[in-house]
């Protein structure tokens, strides 16, 4: 019998769903942008790097939720937030990774 997933199992379930190459891109972007205990990573930069290093296209990335990495990185010890503009704003969407 299949049991329902628990909140504690989310990170492990997501890491099995999100391609390693996507996690590697986030790791690279965090390292490049890390200063003073945090890293701000623009979504568009992540998308460009994924396009340059994999065969994944933008539609597939969004359709399959491959940018939903927050729980994976939280389980690794980060405080993670994602910010995007609403319809009245115009700034680039970004992830913020802060040391716990």
C-alpha cells in the first residue's frame, strides 16, 4: 500500500524529480553570487545557464516545476525565498539563499 507523502519527505521526493543538472546550476549560481551570508540568484540567469548546459527547454522547465528547488536547499541548510513581481511591478524574479 502506498502511504501519503509527509512534509519531512518533500525534499527527498523533489531531489528525485528535479534533474541533477538543474541542482548543479543552482549550486553554481549560489557560489557565484554568495557574499555576506547570502546569495541572490536571478531566475533568468538560472534559465539561461540551464539552456546552455542541458537539452531542457524553458517550457519543460516550467511545466515540470524544475525551478521549485526551495525544499531541497532548505533540507541542505539554507533559508530560501523566491520573489517575483506581481502585475503592477516590473523587476526580475529571484531566489535568495541565506545561511541558516
